C-alpha cells in the first residue's frame, strides 16, 4: 500500500509518500507560503535531484493538487497515477479527550476536530484544511487522523488535572494533554527494540527537544506524565516559548504593560525562551556558537535550557520511582553533543555514566552514549513522526476494509 502523509500548517504543507511494503519513502517535500503571492514547492524524489517550483498557491486544495501533479509528473514524479495512493494520513495536533488513538476520517471525527478548534486555534483548523483538500483531490481514498495528544491519553488524573476549580475541567476541558505523542511513542518503542528488552517492564524518560520540546515518562510502554500541558507552552524552556512560569506573572505583566490577551500570548509563545534570554536567536546552533565565543547571554540561555530539562528528568525519575533508559531525540536532542553531555554529567546520582567518545559520534541510527557500567542507558534515537503516521494509517485502513 502507498500512503501519503500530510502535515498541514496554516501557510505550509509537508508531505511524504511511503511504500508500506518496505516502509521506504518514495518522495517527500514541502509547500511554503500558501496564501502569499509566490508559494514555493520543494519536491525531493528519493535518490534524485530536488525540484523547486514557484507559483501562486492560494489555498490548501491547490497545494495538494500541486503535490499530486509533481508526484505523478513524467520527469520528476514517482507514481504513474494518483490512483496508486491508497490512503492518506494526516497529522492533527489536538485530539482532546475524544481521541485516544488514531482514527478514520468520517463526518463524526471531523465534527469532533471542529469542536477542538478552541483548544488548538492555530493548529487544528490547518489540519482540517489539509483533510478537506485531500478529500477533494482524492475522493474515495480513505484518510486517517493521527494525533499529537493521543499517546498521552493514558496519563492518570493526578498527572493531567490542574489544581484549579474542577468546574473549569467539566465545562471547558481545561487539563493537560501533552504533545509530540507520535515521537515519544516511536522513540520509546525504538529504544526497547534497540536494547532488546520488553517495553512492558521498562521505565523510560523520552526527551524530545527541538524548536518545541517536551519530556515524557513512559512506564510499561504508556505515557504516565508529560511536560506540555493544555497547550504546548507548559514545561521546558524552548526556542521561543517560556515553558513553566508562575501564572501570576501573566495578570501582573498585562496590568503593568497594558497588554492584551493576544499580546501576552505572543510574548510567551514567540518572544520568550532561548530567544529572549540570549537576545540573539531561538536556534540552539547559534546559542552554542555564542556560548563558545564567550557571549554571556548565550551561556545563560544554554544553562537555563539545560537546567530545566535536567530538572524534568529528575522529576520523572521520581514519578516512576526510577528510570532504566533516557532517550534524547529531535533537532537538539539528536545533534547537540554538549547539551547531552551537560545533562548527563549531573545525573550521576541516578547512576548515569556518560561515554564521551560515544556521545560525540554522529549517526542517523539509534545508539547508546553511556558506558557498559552505567546503571541507566542513555540513548540517542532519531525520531520519525511521519513513519508513525504512515504505519497507523496503513493499519487502520487495512482493518477497515
Ligand atoms: P521542530 O520542533 O521545528 O521540529 P527540530 O526538531 O527540527 O524542530 O529542531 C530544531 C532545533 O534543532 C533548532 O533549535 C536547531 O538549532 C537544533 N539543531 C539542529 N542541529 C543542531 C546541532 N548540530 N547542534 C545543536 N542544535 C541543533
């Protein structure tokens, strides 16, 4: 079965075409600047040169049509006809409490996604545009929604409730949902497989640190706690997001600076984190360069980022009464040798013993970075959220036939 994976944002659309017989990627790409005058389609057919096209793409339906055109193009395509696409999988950020796992797209599931617009106002409407656009371009092809939140639906009440009046949960479903679920799920399973140990018996802490970041406590293969909350703002310090802060700061600053709700939201989501502390960048590569060049603000930004991540690891070891494996993944987790080193150097109380030579190796494969004597295995596992979406789509569509 050939599965097209779509990750639609408000002005962008990423795609990957999988052949599920061997889980190979036939092509992938990205449409950027949807709705602006010169949209850019970058198409990467496997083993061939990238292709870039600039044209006017005003909405998602046209974007998907362009993607289908290039996938079936005589010169740059990988399909002889659109009919070869047998299923479409969509990334959907928020599945609320309704979706504990991936689901077929039908009128009931679409209605539920619309009800959840409130909880993810930036992301879910974009996913819905992607779903509608795929439906109109590929009528009759089964589609599946795969949620960032679903993996965390196993969290117990004590982990997902906020200590605020319960009426807010009853009326508005104010609670913690988490995010990056497909990644935490994928890397925890990949870690158990790599170590050849049964997932059911393991306590794993997965650290997905990229532009956004979250840490998850995975016990017996299920999420028992995670650092993101009702929205992706809670938890770790991130590229441009503040992460945890005293909630009383919000009304205080709004009052002092006469900020509106959207201004304070923008401050905490777009102008905080590494960017705010370094004053230079939200990008960990530039922060690291600044630190190496002796820039005090970059050094402080790095130290805060590392310290907060390490505190979450400690708290999840406490939550599970121990930890067998710690996994680093995503842009920063997979690439920043110095971040992993600084975190591991201060986890010796858990029995972590870093092997600096192993930590310095770069490879696209799962690997251990601790010594043979280390009580806790620390791994780097490259994440693959698209593959999880393709696998779920494949499984759910086969089961529905
Ligand atoms: P997203 O959350 O957008 O998917 P990614 O997982 O791609 O983000 O992570 C992007 C982050 O990874 C950026 O902060 C980038 O600086 C960081 N990153 C990428 N390569 C390196 C590297 N070699 N060293 C440190 N950080 C890196």
